[in-house]
C-alpha cells in the first residue's frame, strides 16, 4: 500500500500568486494513496527540506511528490533530501507548478485546477516508481579543449597545471585566436600580443598539453568520463618533424596576393604561410586552394628552397582517436562582416572598416606597422567616424542582443586614433554607452574628456562617397534629432559579435544545445554558466555569448575548475535512468523474443545479444541485454520493443501510462 | 453555455521542449491552461500506444514535441519519433481516428515563445473540432466486449 507525501511549495509568491497552494495541498490529501499533504513557503529552503525529511520518517512515506519549480532546477535537491531521510531518492518526483503553471497562467480557478491535475499525475507516477541505485563508471583523466584562443589557452593551462592531461585542438595553423589580432586592450591599453604570446608558448611547451593545430573535431562518442573523440588533422603539406620554421619557403612562394585572414584582408600572404610572425607553432602550412602547384600542377618552389626537405605535397588528412574524460568548448566568436550594411557601404567603400580591421591598422604587427592609414590611398585620415551598434541591438537585422564589447573597444579605437593622429578629429555615434566593469566607465570618460573624442548620441542613416570623402549622415538625438553630417576620411563600424560559422554543426556533433543565434547554451543562465546540457562538456568564452577578455579568462578558469573537480574522483556516479530487459524464472527467462529491433534503434550500441544456456551448455534462448555503462537512457528502444520486454527505469511504461490516466480520469 | 475547454496532453522530451516550456515560464509568457505536459527523456521514448491510450481516456487533443532534427540530445531519438509518426499517422487515419487532433512539432530549449504559440494554436484548433468522444466510446465498447467474453468464460468454467 502506497504512502505518498505531497509537498506544495509557494516559492515565495512565485507560485502562490496565481495558484491556491492550500487548496492544491488539501485536494492532494484526498487523493488515493496519499498519506500526508502540506504546503510551505519555500520548500527548497533548509526548514522546507527538514519538513519533508521529518514527514518521511514520522509517516513512513513510500514516495514523495514535491509540487514546486521545474525538476530541471531542483530535482537533485529534493532527491538528496529524501536520501538523507532514508528514502530511495528515485522515489521522489517533482511536479512543475511554477514554470509550467503559475508563471504562464492568470490567477483563476482553472490555474489551480491545472496545478491539482499536475500533482495528481506525479502522485500516480510515483506509486509505480521503484527504488534504484546509482551506477558507477570509471573516468578517463584527459580533457579535450576545442579552440586555441585566450579562452582555450587559459582553460588548458589551468587543467594542465593541476596535473591533468589536455589535448588542444585548433582549426587554424596557429593558436592565439582573435586576441592575437588585437592592438591594445581596454581599459589599460596594454599590448595584446605582449600578454598573450607568452601564454601561447607556455601551451606549446607544457608537458601535459598535446597541441594539434590545423585540426578539427570530427566526431565525439560516449558520455561523461568516457568520451571517444575523433580528430581530423588537416593536411599541412609540411612535415613538422623536419621543418625548422626558417621561413624561407614563405618568402620565396610566388603566390603572394592572397588576402591574409589574420590581417582581416588588409594585408596579403603567400600560399605557404604562417598566419603571423609570433605564431605557435611557428611553422607554415600550404593553403591548397590558393597554391599554384595544387591548382595547376607545377611550381614546387617551396620544395626546392626548403633546406630540410620538409615539404610533402601528398600528405593526406589524418584521423586520430583519443579517449577523453571531459570536453571544454572554447571556439570563440566572429564579427559580422560581408555586405551586411548596404546603407553604410561596407564592402563597397575601401575605407569603411570593421572594428577588427581597425585593430589590425592600429597594431604594431599590422599591415601599416601601427600607423592609421586609409586602405584606399594610404593617407592618414584627418576625420574619422566610429559607429557603435552596427548590427547589434537591431531586431530588424536579426540581432536584438547587445554585443557587449563594442562600447569599450570603440572608445579604445577613438583613443588610439587620437594618440596616433594628434590633429585628427574623431566622432562616435552611439545608442547608449554600456561601460559596466572595473575601470570601464572611467576609461570612456577619459576618451571623452582627456582625448577629446566627440560622442554623438544618435544613429547613422547613410554613408556615401563624395569627392574622396565619406559623407556620414546621422542625427543627434540629444539636440532634438538635429541632423548631423560629417565629411569623414574613414569610418569604422563596431559590427556585432556573432557565432562562428560551423558552430551549429559542432554543437550537433557533441549534442549540446545552442540558442537562436547559434551561440552555445549554458545549462543554467545563472547557476551553471560553464556547463552545457550534456554532462562532461563545458563552455567558456565568446562561443557562449560575446564577452570581453577578463570575463572570458574568468569563465575559462571556471570551466577548468569543473574539469579538475570531475577528474579528482576516480569513479563517477551516474543516474540509473537506463533501459533494462526483463528477466524471469525458467522456463520463460525473459519475455524478450530476441528480435533485437532495439539493437538497431540504439544510438549508443549499448545493446548486446546474450545467450541463455541450459546446464548442458546448449542455447535455450537468445535475448537482448543492455550494457549499463553505455546506455544513456533515451528510451528509443522501449518504444521499439514488440514484446514490451525492454523498459526504462524511471520512465517505465507503467509509470507513463499511470501519468496519462491520472490526467484524464476525473 | 460556457465555451468548450479541450483536454490536451503534451508528450515532450526533457532536453528541448520541456526546457523550452520552462523558458516560457521564466519569460512569463502566458498561454492557455488546457495543456498538461508529460515529461519523457526523448521523443524517441514516446510509445504511440500512449497516444491511443490518451484518446481512449478522453483526451481531445495531443501535442508531441521534441528537439529539432539534428539537435537530439541522444543523436537520433527525434528521427525515430518522426519516422514513427509518419507511419502511425497513416495507420490512425485508416482506423478512423482524427489525426488533426495530434500536433507534432519541434520546440528547442531556446524557443519559449514558440511553445506558447504551439499550445495556443493547438487549443484553438481542437476547440473548433469540438469534444472527441468517438474513440473513447469505441474503446469503452471494446473493453465491455472483452469483459463479457471473460465473464462468459468464467461462467462456462463454473458450469
């Protein structure tokens, strides 16, 4: 006979504002098999949990239903409380009265009725729950860090310094990411390369880090603690064991007119190239799409000049497989480019640049060696306009979010310009100045007050060319939308930060969620910012949303701490919510008929065939068997099973039918 | 007479639509209170016998929703669900069950507003279709037949 306890939470006023919690508890008390029902202001608080624990002990409850928030939020909390009171944690279920009821409906009788129904469903389900025990699996203590920007570098170093093995995969020929492209960084104006390159070298030399550049994740299998990663090592056409990085090949290569990715198209590179002089590893790769030999079949200049014979044209892509315990995604972001702004003439006018291009102009390692010069004619611009929120906060452009870093880097750009062009005039068009952060607001004030940058609050409607100048037409909304027209020599668009191309594909490979803008989704916006919905896969940096360097580094260390925490155990306990094939006494053994349809349905190869043998060793019957280490608990096999021999613990047929019938029977 | 309030059951997966419905709540988007959610680990777990059972027990409409194609937490559960739906829909139709009462959709964990839309549009559509008692009656009748056969057998044994 069931003795169910029902506990209805008010969640302060989050639930009780629209649901009559006392009535729900009273009605629950009348349900069949319910021994005890009550309501309380904060069930998740310490006194709330004590209330549940005491009731379990005093009333001898055989099951618990907590009507509160989403089980995705507090199911572990309440299950733990039950376990502490001596009740098997899997005999506790949560009814979602907040996200699925009180927050989405008005205060009326129907809402309370719905709450009662939701509780009733779970009461009927929990009656069919069975006590389960957690599964223990071993952990491979090796982390995979995807992306070698500042986020990946920080995470990899933190994990490696804690004594654990790390594999870093970077798709470009060098690590460094966007940070290596930056000139100086806000709010201190210290040189980006100066603080980054030592860390890049540290990664390359660290005994615990294996670095694969020009490589991509091809495939990821398995689960937390036991992933299997297949990595594609793209053909570099250069044998790195022989290459000394002398750079002779890159100076002699005849294909010299390829826009450099590192310089955002403002400079040129050769077909065999290292992305930038401080690259790690400082060894070249051949860009086959632009190489004369690969395209036309003759040239081979690099092979002739190479003193060590390192050039190998026929090297294919290689695939390696690694056992991994945890993954850190640090794939970063991109800035909106292309011809996204026809009204600003980007792509049409050579001197209308993105913020990242301006970084290259201002950088000492850039195409102009740090002098601000127009790409069109090499002249020093005397008047420059910066346009903040180019794309960001513009629902019409499909980007309603704030890119967060643009206010700060625009102030920095204007400052750098004023420092380099003393007689120049700079203007910034902005919507709002968002300078939240330590010393950030002071930095913007410095740009305005000390460096004399002209800030104009308003939007730019149009840019057009007239007599070698760019006419920027906008409005000053602080002067009552007064039209403003500036004859500029150069325009810099603070284009929105967007997700990387390929982010969606990568997310699908790893089965992690992503949001509407293809940024990776964290498991909880506040309490689990570095976790993903997939256990063992963590996030850091701008692949989750645009963010600045300090925040990225903080998040990377956070993700690293999670990995180190995971690796501090030798075994991992997993939820026992997996499929099982029934077994019974002879002569039946199992209702499984051995058709093994489940085997074809299983995405994890978790189902094996097992032979049941008699005493003489002859096979009596072949049945399916679930490997509990591999089963992830999707339950696809359960819906497939023709003889209903396979069932899922925690979501069994009995439980699900009980829920549906409870809901519909008055 | 008050308006007909349909009873609708939603079978959703834990990772996308259940989380999406949580987001609807977190975003405080209001929707009709006729829909009650049953949580499954994956749409691939949803045995379509459950849908028949729901109709037999008096549901007026059903929503099945999970992750978008390629986004399944378990790689391919939603593809199995989709394939099963394609086949099952034809069978239901043949059996004389109104397939317009089943709404199959993809709602991701980021689509809180879409979940509200799916619920509201399904409620409106089912409200127009009216109460669904045809299958319930048929199921009840069959259950009675079964019972009388069983009773008859018992009577025979006693004799």
